[in-house]
């Protein structure tokens, strides 16, 4: 669980996501929701709390 999110954050910090995705926030949010689903946690509640902001 930690490695999954840490890996994604590391890719973003070191600039490796820019070439793969136009909106890293959307990717992070989708990964977080998928992680919650895999843990059988309440995804619908989390979906409304953490809507990613548009990147500037």
C-alpha cells in the first residue's frame, strides 16, 4: 500500500509523470480510489471528498 502511493509521488517529484500524463492530480486521485477499493473501503464517500483540482 505505502509503496504504491510512494512510487507515484516519487515519479511526480522527479518529473517522470509529465511525459506520461497531462494531469498528475487526476492520476493520483484515480490511484488512491483504486487503492481504497482494493482495501474494501468506502470509495463513494472518498470520491466526493477528494475531487482533484484542475492543474495550472
